[in-house]
C-alpha cells in the first residue's frame, strides 16, 4: 500500500507539473517566505524570499545570511543575494543573477533564457542548459520532477535522483504541517563527497509550499519555515 501511494504521489506531480517553469504561477500570490537556518540544532541565520510582480514579470529575490561562531568569535560567514525573473503569463524563467560571499570566496551566476535554452555564466560552469533543469532554490516544488538542478551559487549542473520518502507531520512551535518528504541525491557517483547532492526537502501536502530542508555537511543543517505570506 505504501509503495502504491508513493507511485500515485509521483504521478500527481508529473501530471500537474507538466511544465516546471509554468508551475511558478502556482505561487503568483506569494509575497514573502522566511526560513530560520540551524546547524547542529543552533540557530545561525536566515533565508528570506520576497516576491515582486508587475503586469509582465514576477521577480523572486532571495537572500541568505548566516555566521558560524565559537566562543563568540566568527569562524565562517556566508552571504548570498539572488534574483529570479519569470514571465508572468507562462511562468518561464527569463533570467537569474546571484552573488555569493562564501567566507571571502566569491561565487556568481548570470543566467538568461534565449533561443529555447539557458545560457549560463557561472563561477563553476559556463555553457548551455536545458529548460527542463530548475534552479536549486527549492521554493518551487516542480524541482521534484526535474532531471537536474542548476546551482544558484555557482551555476554548475547537478544531475539528480528524486525519491519520495513518504507523508510526514512536522511541528514548528505551535504550527503543524502535513508534508510530502523527498530526498534529492546526485546521480554522478564520481563526484567528490562535498560536491554530491544529498538533501531532504519537505513540501506542504495541500499548498506545495516549501516547509523544511535538511542535509549533513560538516554538521547537521536544517531550514525551518517561520513565515509565509
């Protein structure tokens, strides 16, 4: 029965998300999403999305800020600012730009849609990419059916396998969410360990809004939803 349920869930995502970009319009009324970031159960920062729109475009602005401290001394700082711009009529991603300061190491992505594909100029990849690939910013649930994601930090293409784990109820304080739990993993087994994707993501069962993410990389990391408007 559980296996059958998992198959049904994946079919629902495939049918309802026939165009990954078009499904951006599912979120057209959102204004702000805010996450708290935890490392080893300690709150270290924020990840905030803000949505702006006019008659032609939807702009999704994202900012990540966190610091890792020990005995009050900052050991590691991380800051990202990025903007996704979508056509408001068909939901297609028109362009994306981001700048990252990874504890002094600079990374970037400049990406544009042209001639039916993406052209990427990133700190880790320069070249073309299929429109079937989605940005790894997680808020768009259609990423569960994408064959690959594009790093929003460096532009590198990450071929992925998505596994539906099951339904789970999550509580943050006095808020309860009924969620769908997915695991995202790299299909390229030759990648170095620190380059491999292995992230668990939870989406609200009804709204399909992003609720939580978790992964391990030099510690246990969690993103927990604190506000959605």
